[in-house]
C-alpha cells in the first residue's frame, strides 16, 4: 500500500526557528503523537518507536530513521524511516521537508512536506482504504504540535532577549498525547467525512 | 405374509428411491448444532498450533529469532524450515507437478506465506508465541501483474527452479514461466479465420476469487508413538489422496495412516489441496508425540489457502455473416501465484479448459494456456466447477454475445443457429471431447417461453427509447455445457492414481444395509441420495440404508468429492455394486423358489416367479437366506465392492436467463428475474438438486457481482476479511426460479450427469451477459467482473448514462 502526500503548512514562526526545530530529530519526533526517538546510532541515524492503539489492540512499530540529506542553505532535509511491528505489519517513509520563508512576513514560514509512505501487512490489509485520511490526520496533528512547539521556542528565545541562538534550544514539555489512539482517529475520520458530506451540499 | 396386498406403486413409494424428494438425513444433526467438525474434535493432551506468516510478498529471510517465543510458558516448540530440512519436509510436491514450500526456505514468495509454526498448550498461548517470533526480511521487488512477470528483466521469483528449462508440463522459456499447454488444431483454426468474413475478438479477465467455505481448513493430527500409527482428522474433500500423500511424505506405511474427514462445512475446491498447516501439524505431532490441532482463521483462509480462477483471456471467433461460427481461438495467461498448486488431473495443467467450444458446433478451434508465477498465494482450484470449466464457459458465452452484438443478431437466435443438434450426439468437439447427450434447442425454447423473452426485449426497447428512464434494463442469456465426472483413468489421474471411485455395500441378515464410499460429502447430501440409489437398485427402503464416508480405515479407496464427480462416478459405483448384489440375490431367490433364474422377474423389491404373483421372495427374504442357508456353491453373505472407472465424462447443460435493472444514479444492479433450467440427466432427488442449484446460483451471484481479491503494488491483499470479501446473505441474494429438462447420459448406469456445479458455472456469465446487455445500445461488448455498484457506475459515467 503506497500513499503519496504533498502538504504545505503555514507556521507563525520565523524560518530559522522552524528549521532549528526540524533539525532536532528528537524534538521533531516528539511532536508526533506516540512517536519517540529512543537511541542515536550515529550522526545521521536514529532508532525510534511509534505506538498505535486501536481499541484494545496496540501496535508498536520499532525501526530506524536515517537522515539522508540535509541542506541548511535550502532548509531542506531528506529522511527515510523504516519500521515493523511484531503483529505482522511493516512501514517505510521517504520524507522530504523544507522550510520556506514567507516573503510577506519575516515571522512566518511554510513547512513543505512531501512523503511516500509504504505500508505492508495487516495495516495495509485492514486499513488500506483509510490510509490517506489517517495519514493526513496524523500529519495534521503533527503540524499542530510542531507549530505549538516552534512558537513556544520562539517565545522562550524572545523572553531571553533573543540572546540565545536557535541551536541551543531544548525541546519544550512533551506533547499531551503519548500514543496514537485509534478511537480518536476513527472519530476524527467520521467528523472529516461528515464535514465533506455537508460541505459539498452547501 | 401381510394380509394387505400393496400395489407395486405403493411399495415403490415406501422405498423412497430415485426421483423422490426425500428429506436430507444430514439436517437433523446440523440444525440442532450436533454436527461434528474438525474443530469440534478434542483429544486428551492435545496441543495447538498457530502460524507465523510473512507480512511482505517477496523477500529474503535474514534471521529468525525464536527465543522470545520459546520463553513463553506453555510454548512447546517453534518450527522453521531449518527444522524441517533434516526430514526433507521443508518443501512438498504439489498436485500440479511443482513443489511448494511448507515453511519458507530462505525466501518468502507471497504475503501471508507460512514462515514458522508455534505449538503451545492452548490456542491463545500459540498466538502469543507467533507474535514473539522475530523475523527479519530483506525486501525484494514484487511481481503482481502476470504480464509483467514475463518481462525479460522481471525479478526471478523461484530461485529454487534456477536453470530448470523443463517443467512438469513441457519446456519453460522464462524464469517465471510454468507451462504452455495447447489443445485443438492451430492450423485448422487459423485456416478458418483466414477464410471467414466476420471476426470478433475480446479480452477479458476472470478475476481471482476465493471459494471461502463457511468452515475454514484445519486438522487434528495424532501420532501414537507406541503403536507408530497416525490418525488425522482433516477438512479434506479427498481423504484417500491425503492418506497416500501423507504416507509418501512421512514414510509411515499407508496401512498405519488413518485419515478421517468428519463433517465438512463446505469445500468448493478449497479443501482439495494439501496445505502447509496440515503438514506442520502432522510433523509436530510426530515430534512431540501428542495430538496437535491447527485451524486457520478467516483471514488466513482467504489469504493463503487455494484461490480460484485468475485467467486473463483473449478470445476470437470467426463466423459467416449470418452468424454461423466457423472457428475459435483462445489465448490465456494464467496467474498461478508463487507455486503451481492447481488441483487438476495430472495431464491437464489447465484442467478441462478445452471444453471452451461450449454448446456450439464449431468446425475448428485452438486454445493455448500459459501459466506464470507471481507473488501471490498459490492455488487455482476448481471452485464449484469441474477443473477450469467456469473459465471456459465464461469465455465462450461472452464471445457468442460479442459476435451476436457485432452482427446485430439476437443472442437467443445466434445460439439456436450454432447449437449442436440433438441428432449429432454423441458429438466429438474440435478439442476431442465426446459429448454424451444433449437437447439444447428444446431447453432454450422452454426457457424463452418461461420468461416471455420477446416481451422482455420489447420492454427493454421502450426503456432505451426513454432518455428519462431511471434504470437501464439488461437481459442475460447463457447456454452452457459442462464437462464433469472426472474421469476416465486413461485420461485422468491424480499423482498417478486413476480417477475412479468406489462403493462397498453390505446387506445385513435382517435386510438393512450399509454403504461405504470413496467420496466425502461437504453439503451435497450423500447420506440421503446415495441411499436412494441403493433403494431403487435393491428394493430396500432408503430409511434402513446407512451411508458412511470419509474414514480411510473403513471406506474403499476413492478420489473424493469435487468436480461434480460424486454422482457421475461414485453414483455409478453404487449402482454397479448394487447390481453385483442383485445378481447374487437372484441366484438365491431362484434357489428359494425352486425355479431357474430365468423364470424370475424383478419387481420393485422382490423376485417373482413369472406368471404367479403369489410366489415371490423380497430382498429382505433373500438377505436372511444368504446368511442362514445359502445355496450350495455360493458364498454366504450378501455384499459387494465396485470400483467404477467411467468410460467418459458426463456433459450436463443448462439455459439461464437473467433480467437486471441498473440504477442510473447509483450503479446498483437489481436482479429482477433469474431463471435457471438445468439438465443433469436422471434426477435422483429433485429437492436436493434444487437446493444445490440455489447454492450454486448464490455463489455465482457472489463471484459475478462482488467478489474480488485486490492486490496493491507491494503484494498486499486488500480484501481478506468478510468485511471486504463479498459473501452474500439472504439480504442480497435474488430470488431464483428453477426448471429442468431430462436428457439421460447414455453411458452412465443411472443416466445421471451431476448437477451441483452447473449453477455456478452457468450463472456467472449470465450476470455478466445481463449487465453488459444493459449497455449494449451504446456499443459496450464486455465489462469485467465483479459488477459492483461502483464499477457499474463508472461504466455509466464513461458512456454518458449516469444520472
């Protein structure tokens, strides 16, 4: 099961701050509900885990994230994540993310994400038809958290009189959701579907 | 003797023999939940097995770590290919002359392939154990499209066959090629096409579907280490074949292997093959010395055990301008999945696909079927049909419709012009089949009259003329001929064993009887109908005749139940065994009545002295005498065994008509009428025939209108649960109208031809014919199955017919 995603998310922070957060893989991962970096294997290679809960069933994906390419000048990073769970599913994602400055506003930027996600096994078999909606929803959650984190960093750095360089920031308190909850996913999907249904009629 | 003199008709009625709608003897236990299926079997000390399966469709196994699984309390063993290797059981032969991995040996070839098994104290612990087995894969490129599989640079799927240029069915010209099989006369067909004024061609895909019986596959294997014998309760349509294969694989003498098929909850071809789960359960029982149960779940059943169909077909017809068919050419690309595990008679890698000249007198024909490997589950079984007959019938029926459309001749009329005429039987087809009997014109007329076909066409024309009509109306017509009852052992064998079947009948001293058979019922009602045959043949009431099947220790050797072979082959064996008994009984009766055998007449249930109704002996009298005081020179007892090797196949046929109304807004196809006329020769139990036809039509409806097994580019099967895979219930199923004609088979002892698969074979192209017919006025000649609302709506949209 293959899903291609192309997304643009406007963020209310300066490009440098968003880029700094994006380059901090631990902090970025923390923005994804249920995901965490558990170990750094090398300069560009990490071990991570994602936990998904659907009703009473929990799937724990374990795998690796490799930073394949990073360009500070273009504010572009290319990553490959691969993982599998013990229940017979595996997934991989090639992600290219860039931070683009907003020409109209120095304190705003756009996060461009382009991802190719491949899911195999039970997740593909059962969830195939929901893959696009689920992925979009997860990315939405991620971006909200990413934006909030970036803003709190921006606020913190402003509070310290702008003296602290972006590189030295530490991640803010962990996000409130610690695992992907399938029930909330289903609910969000239903809400999305209803919205589309009525949106089309109006 | 009784004072009441019964007429012969009364006595005949009391036998409940051939032709009587006798109620099914099986139902009493099934409707009370008293059936005894494999999963009902519990044995002392029984362990449970579950299977670790591949999440990917193609990959190399880098590492398997069993430690965490073995550490779970209650897990008794974890077996992988490495453990089976010393026993040479990590691969096994298939019925099609290939080999299949029992547990993946270094590579996985399809999603859900068996990689390891976990044996534990209970089913839950086994499942936990499966989750704890860690398998690391290196993913390889996946091949899903069979056409892509034959590209020069396509990935090599079967590395174990590297360098093998000869397969079981001739040369292999590509690393993913299995066989190319041809029938008919290519040059004659080419010549017919070169000379013909009209030629039509059509590509069609008969999609991969799954038989999906209500009961999934499973077994309980019990090896007794003291006595050295192995008993296995198994969901098998062919228990004797399983016994032979198990003995060959395990080295246990066949006399110490007992295979029992208890009640079987539907087979439909899914339970013909020998699956890795069976082999692993048997090996585990031998290794652990305890009974081991394995029962697959629904997802495993749909994903891994025996699919059907998946034929990509190109058909061509050559004809005259008035629609007389002159030639037929067919090219098929057959997607067999990762291993060639089709269940066909050995010599026929494409089964009996060459029945594809159908009910028509076609001068020249040729077909070619090419089998290829892909990264899908193996199978290709005869799902409620005689080997590949559904595919063949679908092809020819679609092609005749295409030709009719091209020439603007009505589809009933074009059939009438091309039917093999009644007086042409026995008829030899261009592929060499010798059709036994048929009367297609009579059957067609009866069907057209039953539904007032001209009125339907008039109604359709009116609907087409009305641009505001909310529905499109389609009329489907099919006139199929099947080839069943495999088969004559000169042509048909499975692993070298001829496809005969057998019956043993014993008449007890008090006149009741037991019959043991080489077949096994899975819903066909053998216990009911077989007794009726004996009742008529021997004059014993069917109520006192027991029919036993499925236990290889008691039943005579038989090839099992599939391909509509029970009545054509085993039914004949019953008649022949009964006739041996009858011949002996006549000798005994002559002795008792002190006349010569020639002076006796048989009447319903008794031998009578010719010309004197008061002097007779019933079969019960004879039975007693045979045990009490048989005539000098005759062995005591009254029993017989017969192994029946049929001289030919049988050729049941039918005419099916269907009317659909397609909602132009939603694409929903509502089946307004479905009329099925079947001719299966002599009818043994009309009620059971009707039930069989209802069941077959319902499964045909499922295939045509909803079943699909979609694979994505990575080889994930995206529909392996009953949420996705369409299994119709009473809610979706249309109302069926059945009818019949009777054209007995001249070579069958009873004249019977077999029926259970006809409705499946015949109905599927009828639905397609009806749906396509709804679009015929805009030039559509074919739409591939399944005709789901969405797909039909897409066709409506593409042709500007959607509302």
